[in-house]
């Protein structure tokens, strides 16, 4: 199954120094990003968000691959809510049209996907899978969360934390 990511989940994982864990979690898949996500990452790095360098390096070494939109997907983007940013809209269009999974940590994007039957995996689920599949320990997930908080001021709700640390 195709996996497409938007910007924010990649940024958060890079902030937590855990981007490499995403590639381990999906070791049998290629993770794709649309051009708008690459642009958002480059813009963020230019604005001093230095942790994004790890994401751009992943693009450079092929761990993240840019997936260009077909005409139908470009049309889909135009019909998506404008409250979503360009990277989210392009990633959603790719996921919807190609029946892929979207990786996102944007509440509005995740809500839109769930309401429209688009397969979406959010940050709490990614972190949950990382420890339940024994890629890392719960303690390591807590360290990742602390780094995300320090670098991006990421605050997760109690509900999100319950999902992350729920026993299967």
C-alpha cells in the first residue's frame, strides 16, 4: 500500500530525533511526499527550523521519495478545504486517488480523512506502533516526546498519550 506523508508528522519526528524510526516501522514500504511538502520543508529550514535538515537529507538519500500529482489529483487538491495547507491537500489528494495511507499529525487533516474514509495514520498511532512492535521501548518513546516538546513545543492531549501507551 502506498504511504504518503504531509509535513508536520515528519517535522515532529525529526524534532524528536526519531525520523529514522519511521523508516524502520515501514521498512517494507517507500514513504512518499508531494512537491508541496518538500517546499514546506525547505521553507521551514530556511526559516531556522534546523531539525528539518534530517528530513531533507532523507529526501536526498531516497528514504523519502517525491511523488508528483497527476491531473486528477491536482483537480482533487482544488476541491479540498483551504484551511488545510498545500502539503496536506496534496498528500490527501494522492492518498485518496491512489488508495494509500496518509501520515499526518494535523488535527484538521486527520479529521477530514476520517470523515471521508481516507486511510490515515496519526502521530499517536505511529508512536504506539513503534513500541508495540518492539522497535523501541516505552521509555524511548517518552524521550522522543520530550524532544518534540522542547524543539516544537508539541503538546499532546491525555487522549493522545493514552493511545500511544495503550496495551494491545
